[in-house]
């Protein structure tokens, strides 16, 4: 395609892109009349930000705050400032995020960045910045973790990301192809994306009923790449997926797209070795072909073909980042997996593969968890950390078994898909 053909083709997507913006506002964050909406978006996609703001005001937003991101400025900041600068979040930003959360704002995070934006940057700097924000912006973080604020993470294409995903295409065609793919996997390419998401959400219910009714004590993973891992599940764990719900009953979608059902494991019960199935992109740097060894729930050894130091900084964020906070099950028969596209973005790649997460667990994944303190959650087995980092482990030959308290095993996954598919 010529650049002009690509421009015309993107213009031809305009109605779909508008429906996508409406989907994020009306279903993603389920914006209520008079509510503040906070939109974080790459400056390169100011055009889409305007569509979102327009959709929000049409839906009755009381006010919309836009927070801009930019890969080049982010890199310049990490290159130019000392590590000590990143060990604390600027006071104005703490006040901004905490006050917005305390006032009941909805948060829409639009992801789109160069997967290699921070290549060569000391990984200690972005690790410190993430840890500081998660610790110091307490109302902001707890508002999402404990179901007080609605939030949604969704994708928007930017040029550098598009070229990473489609390296053999021209810049213009890569951007167009990524737009098409984002709309497709978000179920926003039809006439009524909101109804499509209601139908999609209903599909999660059968799977959650099966898992929640069995009350497995543990999951056992095996695949030919060397994964041989047993992960314990806490008493009273709850499998979740699809739509989330706030404490006051508002239904929203934390991730668009989403294909996973997930729960929080017992922080003290993970033993064995797990190998990655896809690269991990973290703070603009890539970790490839890595493995983790667990004993008593804790990472005791690890290795990576690329990005070893990035992985080390993730694991060493705090004591909780050495333990698991999430186990998620995703069939290989999903739109993202069927696209045979590596997105280099966790939002998408985690929905193509079963995954685990190091760090913070989910209060809503334990009966009564949202009303518990962090100390109570930890005592019940739900991990606490300033980090939460997903990594993909699902292969086409992966088998997963649910293990009951007597050691009996029930097949859940066979060759990378649900046992009943």
C-alpha cells in the first residue's frame, strides 16, 4: 500500500474508531453522569484522545482530565536524571492522582509505546519510579486494587510500536494494520461493540462456575519447554474474569481486550520451574526466553537470554515481587492468539497465553477480600507488593490440572486449550 492509500484506509476506519472510543467510555469505565474521567494517552494519539473526550462529554462526564505521555521525553528524563530522582514521586503528581481517586474519578489508560523505547537505560530507574508511584500514590493505587474506582486499560497504535509488530511493512501501512488489529481483537469492528461485549462477558460465566465450584487446592502446569510447576490456591479463592465490579456495584471492564479468567494463588505455595512462552516488555525494555524457579512460593533462581537485569529489578522490587499474585488461564483459541501476532505489549500478549504475575494479588479474588486490610489479605495467602508484572507461559502443548485436597487431578487445559473445547 502507498502512504496515500494507507491514509485513506485509516480515514475509512473513522466510524469504527468512534465506536471504539464510545466502547471505552461506556463499557470500559462505565462512565456515570457528572463523573470525572481521567485519560492517560500518548501525545502521538491526540486525535484519538479528542474522540474519547468528545464521547465522554456526550455520556455526561462532569469533567475530563487528560494526562499526556511521550516516549522520547520519558527516555530523555531517564537519561538525564539521577537514580535518586526516581525514588520519590513528585509531590504534585501524588496530590493529583490521589485527589482524583478520592473524588471518585474513572481512569482510562490508553497504551501505545515503543517496546524498545528505554533500551540501554539503567533498569533501576524505571523500576524505582514504578515502585515510588505505587507506594506513594496510595489512594490512587488502593482505589483500583480495592474496587473503589473504575478503570480500564486499552490500546492505541503509535508508529514505533506498529513498526515493531509489522517490521516488514512501511511505517504508514504498519500503523494502519495495527489499527485494524486493535479494533478486531477489541471486538470494536462491528456495528454494535457494546452488545458484543455483553455477549463476550456472558461467555466467561460458564468457565468461572466450573472453576469456582471445584475449589481446587492447587494447579499443576507442565509443558515440553521445561515448565513443571505446582501453584497452591488459598482457601476461599474466587476465580474472576470479564467485567469487574466496584464496591458500590458499578460494572466495568478493566482490560479491553480480555480473554482470561484469573485468581490469586497462595503466596507461600509455588514450587518448580516455569519457562516463558512470549517476551516480556517492561518499562520500554524487552526480556526474552526467561525462566523462574520457585521454592515455597518464592523465586529462588532465574535466568534470561535477553534482559536479565530488567528481570532482576522486577524480582527485587520488594519481598512481595518474588512471589506470585496472579494465575490466569487463557485458551489458545482466542482472537489474539489466532491473529498469530506478537504485540510486544502485555495487555495483548497476556490474552494470547496463560500467564502468571509476580507481585500484588487481587482482594476480589478472595471471599470477603475487598473488606480486608492488606495484613489480613497477606495472612490469608494473597500476596502484597508494590509491583504487579504479568508474564506469559502458555504454550500450544501446555497441560494444566486442578488438584484437590486429596491429590486427585482434573484436567483443565489439554494441549493449550480448555479440556472441554
